[in-house]
C-alpha cells in the first residue's frame, strides 16, 4: 500500500537518492537550471525532512550509494562539466570530504555498494 508522507522541502530533478541507516537521503540535483549541492534526509519514524550539509561540489545526474555508514557521491554533472570526483558524507559529523576520482568522467549512471 502507498501512503502519503511529508513533502520534501526543496523540489529538485536528477538528484542522488540513497538509503542509509533507515533514512532516505536526497542530495544535489537541479532546480530551475541550477545544479545544487544541498541535501535533505527523510526520517520515516518522524515523518520529517532535515537539511544536511552541502556537498563540496554541486552535482546532478550522479551516482549515490551507502557503504560502511557513509554516502558516496560519484561523478555526475559537476558545475559545467562531467565530473570525476568522489565525495563521502558522514552523517554523524554532517560533513562531506573529497575521496578521490574516477578514472574517467561519468554521469547518469547507477551505482550500488556490494559488500
């Protein structure tokens, strides 16, 4: 069954979406032709959204996945170009850090963490 939940605070297209520790993270994307770096976290227990720290680089059409209690933002449209950078998000400290680069720029891809 489908049920209605609290609406996201900022509407966006082409964000990264991932599940981490039972919460849904919606990060980056595009709004009115502007690539975004901000993000929100949905807590289904509270039925509410919380703003999280902005990514270091604005990006849309990127891969987002969860692994080892971190989010990984990978590639995408970064500013005006296809990106190679990888960022990690720590929900405990609410911070993003650059974490290396892809061998080749990529966008509009799916990613998954396999442990």
